[in-house]
């Protein structure tokens, strides 16, 4: 009994290692998992970035151009990290779809590893991918902001950013696992990744500030967990830049926070950080359980 359990754990860790190698070996899959983040970066680098800077500068003409650019870039990178926490975990489940389509599940079932351990292997490897990729993007974002402006985020802010990023990875990987459990072919999975990678920026209010949406659309975006997760990251990313832009002007700070989704409201209800953290934690628990049931059923 003990040897079987030990072998089952080893088989699970071997599956995690295999899935990680397969994901990072497929450069096209890695690229598509970062597609949404790359689209957002290119849109702001080539088109919308300067437009947002000019818009804020017109509202606050006395603020230096560099400070406004720092604020807009901070807001943009928070959106990039938000998108990455979802799309990379989703992309990592390509091995699950491929194994199901090729019939490898039958090969796995002859091993001592039970279906629930195999399920754990798929979900865990996707979470590891999401964490690795998201933290890499987070580090690059912080480095870019620091090197380009000379202003570095404090250690406390960095720790909060890391914690929020990890929570987002866990919640969105669980949701991605549940979504992919319904996908049967590699073609359908590639289409899902492409669509999600593109649409994610809109529903997370990363491409366009939530304040630019019509009221009904803004309420929907603010009610979804993607926009709320982005709110948590935006609050940390933009804290130094917002202080530099507003210089203690409470009214100006309030307007910018509402416009750029640093504060979110659904109707008259203000979305709090505590609520968002609890909602993301609940997402992780609920969708992990649902996805585990679905994936275990498919493996059997």
C-alpha cells in the first residue's frame, strides 16, 4: 500500500515535470499564452499610450509630462500582469487536451497513479506555469518602470504585488481548468486561447480605461472578477505615480482613480479590496473542485 502510494506521488510529480517541459518546449504555445499581454503592450507603445498621456495632461496641465507618463505606464503594466495571470494558465492546459485527444489517458491509467493524482498533476503544472510566467512579466514591468523613470516601487508594494499576482494565478488557473475540461481537440483549444487572449484585455478594462465605457458596460466590467483583480494590481502599481500626478489633490486623485479603474463601482456599490480577495479565493476553491471532477471523469 505504502509503495503504491509513494509511486503514485512520484508519477504525479513526473507528470508535472513532463507538462512543464512540453509547455516551454512549444514556443508557439508560449507565444499565444502571452498574446493578450503583447497586444496590450503594442497598442499602448504604438497608439494609445501617448493619447492617454495627452488626455491626463489636459486634465492636469500643471503636472510634468514625465509624471503623467509614469502614471499611464504604471496603469498599463498592471493590465499586462492581469492578463498574463489568466492566459498563461489557460495555455498550459494544452497538454491535457492533447493527451485526451491522442488517447494517452489510457496509458496513464495502467500506472499506479490514480485518476485524482493525475488530475492534480495537470492542475498543478498549469498553476506553476502561470506563476512562473506572471512573476517574470511582473519583474520585467517593475524593472521597466524603475529604469525608465528612476522611481522604484517600495518593498512593501512589491510584496503586495507578488501576493496579489499569486492569488490571481490560482483563481484564474482554476477557472481555466474548468473551461478546458469541456475542450476536446487541439484546434478548439487553440481557438479558445486566441479568443481569450484578445478579449481578456477588454473585459479586464486593460485596453481602455473603465471610465471610458458606457455606464452599463462599466458596471458589467466592474462586476467581473477580471476587472476586480486588475483593480487590486492597479492600486499597487499606480500608488507612487498617482501621488506624483495629483500632489495631494484629493479631487483630482478621485477622478483619476474612477477613470482608470483604480476604484470600481457597480451601480452605487463600491468594490472593496477585501471583497475582491475573498471572491478570488472562492473562485480558486470552487473551480478547482469542479475542474477536478470534470478532468477525473475524462481521464477515466
